[in-house]
C-alpha cells in the first residue's frame, strides 16, 4: 500500500494528475463546505449573473454533515454527506473550476464524465469518524449565506484531513473497480 499523498487546497491540475482511485490523501489548507441547498444557490447566482462571494477556481468542497460546536472546540463532529445529492449541480460547478469534492457514495455517470473532462477528483471521507475528522479542523468561518444555517457555505482550514480518492481524473471509480480486487481472493 502506498503512503498517503499530501495536498494543499486549493488545488490545480498538477496536484490532481498523479492521484489514482484508492489512493490515501491528507488534505491541508482552505476548503469550502456546501450541501445541496448551497449548491442550488450557487447555480442560481451564476445563472442570474450575480457574483459569488467566493471563488470556485481550484476549490475543494466538502459535502459536510455537521453537528453543533461544543464549548472549547473549533467545530462539532463533521462527516461526509452523500455525494449523489449534489449530482444535479456538480457538472456545472466543475465547469466553473471546482477541482475536488469530498463526500461519500457513488456518483452518476454524468458526474464521472465531468470529473474526467475537467481533470478533477472525488474524495471520500470516512462516515462514522466525525469526531476524529473534526480534530483536523483548525479554523471555521462563514463564506456565504449564514442565514441558511447548516446549508451555509463555510470556509474551513484543515490540517491533514484524511480522505481516499474515490473517482480520479481518469474516471477510475473505486466503487466500480475496487470490489474486483477482492473477488475470488481471501481477505485473511
């Protein structure tokens, strides 16, 4: 097994190029968080020629399920939301320069095609480890639309956030290809 690669967000084509589905990656830097309500608002802004309060170029968006922040903590437990909920908006955002997404679950063929076209990457974070993931967050601030509550876009500084490449820029999909690695073999 290869050692984990390190990425600093925002990212570019050079950072994405060597990544392969199944690779472990540690992300540091500034990422955005957005769920389906925020994705809908981003698309509305662009279609209505209103400026976004943040730049999508090179961004990594974490499809974040969060919990309230306990006293003395930077944030509450964080975990990945299902990426498929964002599928109706993802090709549009990738065309605008989005380079990475963090979530869980399969993506549609159209999204995978758009990942390839835009040389982007879909990362998976481990669900059920939300308290451990929150230890990687060093700062959280509002990026847009705080009135949306848990659907607001946040700017999050992370240090060594552990993820796995689920879909790489070549269209290799760990959900599709990964099980074949274990068929007919022993796991012991």
